[in-house]
C-alpha cells in the first residue's frame, strides 16, 4: 500500500466531496478533477484506485474456442480463459447482472472521489481472460480489487458470499480486511443474507483456484451476489432497484475499507 503522509488517506473522502461540489461535477462521473492549487495550498488528497471486475462478458457464448483455452490460474493450476456464467430460470444472464452492478458501483464510488477502473469496457465483448483480470490491479497499483459475480448453485441455496484467495500473491491480511468490510455492508444493505449452501461460514469462503484472486498482489475479493438458480435471489437480481441496493452495499464496504487504510 502506498504511504500517505499526515494521514491523507483518511481525509480524502471529505476533500474529494468538497472538490466535487466546487467544480460542479456531475454525480457518477468517472473522472474527478480537483480545483487548481494556489500558492501555498496543501497538496491534493490521495485518490484511491479501485478495480471493479464484472464477471464474464456478453460475447463469451459466441466464442467458446477462445474462452475455453487454458491459462495460468496460479500455483501451477490451468483453467479456462473465461466462462459463459450462470443465468436465472427466466434467462437473465450473469454477465448482464455483473455489468449492470459494476456500472452502478463505478458511479457511486466516482462520486466519492475514487479513481475506478473496470476490467472490461462493455457487455458485448469477449473475456478478458481470468489471468489478465487477476493481474489488472497489480498494473494500476489498485488500493482494492472487487470482482462481481452471481452464483449458479443449488436451487434451494440462497444468499451471498465473499471469496478470498488462500494463497494470494500479496498481503492476505489486507484481503481479509476487505472481505470483512464488504461482507458487513452487504449484510446490512443488499437485501441478501449469508449463503446457505457453501462450505465457508458466515458469508466467507477461501479458495486457491481463482486466478482473479490468486494472481493479484493487491487486496482482492470476489463477491457472489446471490444464487441465480434460486427463485428469491433471482427476483432480487433482476430488479433494477435491488441491483442498485447491491451496488450501494458494495460501495459502502469498499469505502469503509479505504477509510481505514
């Protein structure tokens, strides 16, 4: 984590909000420009960088040969470049859900002064591969990386869970702190409860085969925001208002994590 003298990291929320008001920036803009600094002005606050990884992609299903080729997933494991993803019984696709939530989340974080980077630019492309996604945060020196997914579990299973790497490339303690912050916010505001069908407990799980987590040397978690095979979870996932609630919960968790770094 880059050091910030004088506790600047803890003050960035207020400073960024004032800059937004002064500049008359539109809420949800991805780029936030601070006012010019005058003579003797303090340095601008640090702008945290957050990577949001919307799982899968809309064009994957039409390019199976490309997305099924094997790539490095860390620890000697090889996995497919990408996958099609889950869907609800009505046909609402995981890639559409993750993209919608990611765009909403980007707007919420950007309005709070965060520099947000997405691992894909639309919901009409292919990939990128999981190894590229996993290393994306390393390249941009992200303060946090959050991968947004929806699960395809047993029909009777419901709820959300947060996954972190058991053997990450970076600081495991930081990823655990991010997982706990996001879990708390998701439980409080997403409308989802802890997953009832995973091996992990209280909405937390650990895996060593997910390239998006294992290859990241930044604090990184993957959020399974409900089970698309479950009727109650699917009703929430297909509702724009509830997708906004999920995005807001994720934003609150990420902001809480950043405020204590």
